[in-house]
């Protein structure tokens, strides 16, 4: 059974997810720890529950999703290589909002579309969803019907594309071709805001109008 604990971190209220199964092996998805209390809060939860932190997975390289990586030295960090330019400008994006630039000196392990990553016995598929950033990805657990969407898809909206290297048309293609065809019951855990599910977004998300007519085939 997969366990999920969400944390809301930093001034942009980013969602950091800690995921583990019965093996107690765990991964952090998008550590957004920024305030002095946030990384210790996450570390304390890991220690108190006797979890074995095996990896950090990044849905993309924006500063609010990676600012806690340096708090977990030695833990392998997985990211799509197309987001290395995003990582390179994340400091400028942060200081532009009068926030502290993150430590981006960590190395990353390349992932690509179709790769499989594991949390203990649970398999996640990497789904490349460029648009919000060139190397944006989602992590999909088909067995449990779970999708960690980063800033690709939110409840009732989609990721911004007005940041450097964003592309609206590319994002829409990613959503239509890679995400909206998933089973309607798949629960979506986004990088900000509440969770949702694929069926709700197909029928209610104003950015996904072609799917706004309920169709039993997709539920």
C-alpha cells in the first residue's frame, strides 16, 4: 500500500510530497523547503516514521520546487535533463520575487519519458509533459491510480507558461496527449493547491474544453 504525506512549503505554498510503501523506502517529490523550520519538519517526519529516504524526484526545476534539495545531501536527485536550463535560472527567478536564491549545486540523474522509478515495491512511470517547463514530468502509479502532476495540471486550471522557457501550446499538447487519456479515477496530486482527479478535470477544467462533455469511455 502506498502512503502519501503532503507538506505545504515556502511563500508560494508549494506542495511537497513524501511517498513510501510497506518497505518503508521513501522518496520526496519536489522538496520546496524554504523557511528555517520546513526542512527540519520534513526530516523529523521521516525519522519518526523510520522511513528510508532513497531519492528525490523533481517534476521540474523551478526554484519553489527545488529549494529544499540541498537540505538532503547525498540523496540521488532525479530530473529530466531538458530542465537543466530552468535550474540554471531558478536563482534569478527567486531573487526577482525578493526571495533567497536556492542552492542548485546538486547533481541530477537524468530521467526521460517512459522510464520506471520505484518506491520499494511500487512502480511509477515517468510521463514527459513539457510546456510549463521544457523538462516537466509527471509521476504515474498505474496500480494505485495516482499521478503527481507538478505544475502541469491543477484542480481547475493548468500550469503557467509566461515564465521563461514556458510554452502554452506545448503544454496543451502534453495534457491532451499524455494526461487526459488516463483513467478518470486517477487521483491527481499537483504542485500547488488541492488534489483532484482526471475525470473532474476532463469535464470541468476550462482549459480543457475538448473534454468538457462527459464520456463513459474515459471514466
